[in-house]
């Protein structure tokens, strides 16, 4: 990185000038991040430019306090300073985050690794904590999510069967993909845990003739799903239960879990597996769809504290605890990582299109928080830090009606 002359704007008072030691610390911070091609502007308006090429973004550190916060705990405080407006990024935020993600240490920061080791035994989530965690993220308001999700209100990875698919096409294709992998038939009894706004449960009943019981802790999502069932005259085939997955009772031909495992907690994986074993009938089958990792990484503390309280993204090996405890056999594993990248890009684009409305509904800090969350997720999937796994399974030692080979993806077009 090379120094740039200060801007022509008058400098603040001498007490606000950047000290020589602080400038060295800034250079150290940049080089520890593999010297990303950014222009850095400090609080006294002096600038540091990349050694070569054009910067992909301009990063402004607006206060001395922000610099020291970021130096003390980069993983957590860089995000905090951005949300609070003390760190301003102008330019391609996703590209910058992707560069930072690719250059970040694979073991996480010292602080994160230590905290994770100390808390690993606590990675179990009891029902009352689960309820609070879900409310914190999913009950911020249906109108907010309606602004940038597709018309089905599906908040999980879509499946883009071809390059011309819209987000809505891809979400419907994902629902068909799940149903086809399960070999769903009319009359099948299905239980879904973590059903969101109900799009998949309604799809299984309406398009495939299944009888569905769907569980969800979010009261706002459950109310919306019940209204959709009434509007579409499906109340006799779909029951939406506002309760924890541990309240599941009864016997079912299929078990579906799309996007909920991240909220279960490692210590509850065995409990979930035993629940699946109890509720599946002979010949029953299931599908688990979850964000994952190719090996264990400590969770990002800012994301875990701010976006998904107590959330945890498991490795593929850690996911196996569910199936081993339930004596379940995994038949197929598919990684839809690239599809989730595309899904997130659509979500961020929709979010930015409605930024002004979101700010009126909440405030500027909320906008920056969610922009950073969505952009960080895109960067993480692009860089390969996160995967999206779909696993199809059955009870062990029993015959199965699952498809013997992967089917051609269905293609949908919005009307």
C-alpha cells in the first residue's frame, strides 16, 4: 500500500490527526488481510492507496476509537463499526468481503477459537431459548420479508434449473426437487419441522396430494401460513403447528427439515435423530436440507450474536450425528452451494431495491446490519466457506420407495 496526499478539505483539529504509530497499525491491519485493493481514508482525511491497480472500494475509518476496536477484535468489531457507521465502505461490498473471506485464517480468530472451545459444551438449545432465538430473527415482520423474498415467501436456498430462471421459478423448482427426491405420493403423511411461511408444506399438499403437519416456533410465520392454507382451501390437508420440533408426535411416511438444523444446536442432534426414528413408519424416508461446511469451523461471533442467536453451521461429519443416533441410512448427499449463492444475490438485490422502505420501517442501523449479513453470506458461499447440503435418508434395514437415480430437474416459468 502507498500513501496518498491528504484531500484538500481542511483537516480537523490537531488532536484528531492520525499518529505515526496509528498509521503503522493501519498498515499492519491491511497486510494482515493480504493487502486488499482498497483506498483507505482515515479520520483526518489522509488516505492510503493500493500499491497498484484501481481500488475496488473506498474504506473510511471515521474515528480513532473505531480503529482501536477493530485492531483489538477484527472479526467482531469490523462488523460492529460498519453497522454503527464508524466504518464506511463505498464500492463493491460483496467483492471486498469475498476477498477478506478468502484471505481470513481458516481456524478463525484467536478470540473466536477460544470462546468456541469454552462454549462448545453449551451448543445445545433448550425449547425456551429456541423460541427466543427464532423470534429475534423471523418475527421482525412479515412485511419486511415480503419486500425482498419471492411471492412464495421462501427463505431457503432455491434451485436454478437453468440460467433464465427467476427467483420464483427457482423456489418452486426447489420444492419440486425436495418432493421428487422423497418420491412423494398422494396420501403420504408428511411432517415438516421448521416450515417458515409454509410454502413447502402447502406445495406438498396442493401439488402432490400429501397430508402435511408442519411445525414452526415463529408466531408471525405460522399466522401467515395458516391464512395461506385458508385462502387456498387446504386447511383439511395442511396443519400448521406453532410449536417446537420436539413436540412432534404421530407416525409419518416422510420427514422434512429444510433450513432448521442450523438452529437445533449440536447437543440436540442425537435427540433429533431419535425423534425422526420414532415418527417414521416402516419404509419411511426423509430429507434434511441445511447450510453446512466441509469441515469444522468456529462460528462467526458477530453473525451468531446479531443475526442468528445461538445459530451453528455444522460440518457434514457433524450432521451424521443425527443419522447415527436415529439408526438412519443416508442414500444421497447433494451440495447446492452455487444455487445458494444465486439465491442470496437475488435477495440482496431485492433488499437494496427496497432500502428506503426498510429504513422507514426500522432505521439506518438495521439497513446496514442486514446489508452486511446478506453480502457476507454471498461472499462466504462464493469463497467456499459455506456449503448447502441436501441429504436423503431412510430407516435402516428396510426396503425403500426412493427413486433409484437422480431425476432431471423440473423447469418452471413464472406466468
